[in-house]
C-alpha cells in the first residue's frame, strides 16, 4: 500500500537524520554534513590592516553603509562587486585605507549576521523534523491499533493513512531544502573571502 511505502521512506530518512545529529554533540540540532562553525573567523578572510580602530563606524558612513548592503547581497555578482569596489575606492577624494577598512568591517558584520540567520533557520527546521518524525511514529502505532481492532474502522484507517502520506511528503520536502541550504554558509564564507581580497588589492 502507498502509505506503507511512504511511512517506510520517512522512517528511513528520520533514522539517517538522527544519525547525522550525533556527528557533533555540541550542536545536536545541526543537520548538515558540513561541520558547524558558528562564526566566520576574521583572520580566515582578511589579511589587510587591523580593523580594531573602526569597529561599528561603517554604519554611520553615508557612502559605505549602502554599499555594504549592495555587496553583501548574493544577487550582486562578484564581477559587479569588483566594479563597485574599484569605483568606490578609486575616487581621488577617498582615503583608500580607511574606506577599505570600513567597507570590509561592514561586510564582515553583515555577512556574519546573514550566515547566523541561515544557520538558525537550519536548526529550527531540524527541530520541526524531529517533531514530524515523532508524530508519524505515534500515528503508525495508532494505525496498527486501528487495524488490529476486532471491528476495524476502515474510514479512520484511510484518513490516518492519507494524513501520514501527506506528513511524509512534507518531511521529505524539508529534507531536500535542508540539503540545499546547508551549502549556503560555505558560500557566504567564500563570498566574504573574495570580497576581502578585492578590497585588499585596491588598498595595497
């Protein structure tokens, strides 16, 4: 029966998901095969001058702040980002070193926050998946009880079976989304590193 196939698929996926959680007990809700790194390390993406003296000053700069938002957006291609950075730092009236530091500080803060949001979302989905797996297991037991009754209520059996098929589809859809989204933190790391290199090359 189709509900038996669907339930079997869900329980197999649930089991494999639970096995993945055990990879790092520090982060029980982390669903990705990639190791969870809560924050990007500044030294891993920036080899330019120290940023200690500027901290959050980029937020108050009328030119830097909007440029940070544009460069941080993934819809802005790296080719376009290169042009924007060169144009901004190449202006004769610009103090390249200071402007470059402000720009990267803004990107570091913004992309770290963007990355944290994605990772928190992944962990929320994990918790929902656990709840879904628990619900389907409970429904399996309820279904077995209905089927084992001396006078099985076929209408209730069919309703519960259809409900579990639907739950399984939702579970599997979420799993597919998780696999895709698990790539996003690494993509953000790579984008920040690439933008940092562009800025460094302009200010050297």
